[in-house]
C-alpha cells in the first residue's frame, strides 16, 4: 500500500489478530428448543447492543420472531428484504432504537458501532475467517464483550449444501451446457435459464444451475445477455366478453386510451383462449403509442375495470453460446481447479467445526489459525481457560 500510493514517511500500525477484550465461548445444543432458550438467556433484558447471526434467511426470520415473542426488541436483516427496510433496521440499530439485530452475513460490512456487547452465532459459520470477522464487530470500544457460538452438529449440513451448490459436479456443468446448446437450436435470442433448467438431469437446486452457468461463463463457453423484460397477464374477462368488447362494447370513457393495448393482448392470447401468458414491454409500448409509462397506465386501467390482472416481471439473466459451440467433452473448464476450490471450502468448514469441539484455549486456537502465537497456554478470556 505504501509503495502503490507513493506515501512518504507514513505511520504503519500493525496490531495483529488478538482482541484481549473479547471473550470466546461455545455452547453445544443439539435440540432446537435448547438453543432457543440459551439465546434468550444470553441476551438477558435485551437492552444491550447485540448481533445474532444465522446462516439462512428463513432462520433469521424465525429467530427474530422468537425473540420478539419473548419480549426482546429485535429486528431481522437479510438481503431478501427491500432496500428501505434494510436501511431502517441499520439506522434503528445504530441509534439504539432497536438494540438487537438478527442477520445473515449481509449485515455488518462498513458498520462501526462501538458499543456492541455481544455477538452470538445461532448457527456455525462456514469458516473461521467469516466467524472472526463477524464476531470481531463486538467490543470495538475496548470494553469487555462476548462472542458466543451456539453450536449443533447439524449446522455443518447447510454449509456443505452451499459449498456443493457453488462448485457443482462435472456432470451437472456438462448437462447444463448440453441443455443450453439444445435450447439455442431454435432461437438466436438470449435464453433464460427457466427455458432449459428442466433438461438438466439430477439438478438439485436453482443455485446449482446458476453456479454451473457462472463456471461456463468464466471459462469462455457462454456469455451473459439479458432477456427482454416481460409483463405477465392473466385474463379475468372470458373469451366471449372480450370479443364483445372488441366488437363495439368498449364505450367506457376511462378505457378509451387502452383499446389498442387490449386489442394487442387479445391477438397474442388468441382472443382470451390462453388465460395466462407473457408479452414483452416492447410490445406494450408499441400498442400504447407512447413509452412504458403510457403502457403501464393502460394496463392499470384494464385491471381496474376487472378485465385482466398483470404484473411487471423482473429482468431475467439470459445466456448465449460463444461461437462456435464446443462439444461437451471439449469444454475449456479447469476441472481440477473447481475440485480444488471445493475441497478448500470443505477443509475450512472442518477447521471451523474443530474450533467448536476444541478442548483447549479457544483464543490460542484462533490466533494459531491466522499464523500468530499467544505466548502462553491460558488466556483467561475463553470458556476453556476460565
């Protein structure tokens, strides 16, 4: 950093990994009820600033509901929430309005609240790197703070799932490529994953599919190309009513500007025989004679009149083959690297679990993992030593 920024006589401060004011402890609870009771007991009156980490969004919601049910002022935070909701939780926690946040690892980056007295992991993280970073958000004011891992044997399974999803087996990657090649035979347009996902045999999750596509993209076999945004339409009016409207029964003044859109939708859906269908925003704009704001107003008017229901679908990622398409057996994928990364993540998970079962000084174990030594056998700052 000194060299790249051209700094002159900078002050260089190296503190190391040890945080003497943090107390490290692990509680083993293999039954969900025991773990929940332990969490409520650890938080006490719930007035001190704390963060409770969980590995999955559903668990975050469940734990925050559990705490509120026990009279603890807590809020949930995860990436599946809207931006405004996340901003409110972050602000309320920073100001002390809500003292406890239950969150995934999406929470904490860039946040510097100095008086966090407790960081509790309701589920074991996937690595010691993640654990030390998240737990290290406690006690930044230098005052004593607790870092507690509530561990159960089943915690490892969700991380094994995430790891295998991120680095899918070779057969899944090859099957994904074959399915995309087959789908590309009938179109030159970008192809959404939903169009070929069912052709991938033994696919265990959507995440596994997207990981396979990411690996193929990074290897230069395919490329990203966004699919055009669509509107999902559902007819409420029946085919006979629709034909009657188009044949002259369209006399409602507030719907006059929507006639061309209604007519276009009728043609696309075979005059109402297809009850549910999709149309592109480009077609809506063309029929409305304006921009998508005009088209949206027309769709809203038709919906208010009880003729249809509609929603704007989020833009989906699409994919194209890089020309010429490779034979599946000749894909330029570094299979050894994928296997190596998978094994690396699994080994990190194993070291994290070893921390939970460690019988000697936990501080010494953590510092040793990061290449430092404690200098003594006992620290008086972990559950094993004291």
